C-alpha cells in the first residue's frame, strides 16, 4: 500500500492552511485595561487625590498588590456612573 508522497505532503499542507485560517478568523478576546492611580488620573483628567478619594469612599473598586493600587477599566466606568449620578442628584 504505497501512496504518492506528494499527496501526503499536499494533504498536510492543506490541514496546516485550514488551521491557520481558523486561528486568523477566530474571535480575539479583548483584554481589559488595568490602570494605576496615576494612569487613571491622567486618563480621566482629574487629580490622583480624587481617584484615591473615590477608592476610599467605595465609588471605585480597586485592588492592592503590594504598594500598588490597580483599577480595572470596567470598575472605573461603573464607578464613574455612580459619581455622575451623585453629581446630578444635588
């Protein structure tokens, strides 16, 4: 049972091509941006103290890793909605 080696190579190349096309067209997972206090302050256009106050007041949830405070973008946006709603309640 001898088969043509070129057919085997062609089949393998076809399989590789299909795998590469699957990888290329697969949906990419979006990674969530994580900010430090300084980066978030620059991004939001407020002072670092304001960001720290929002964290201590519980308006923005943050994670402390060692001495660093990290804020996920989704938590910031969630907290921003709360800050805006408090601002307009007055």
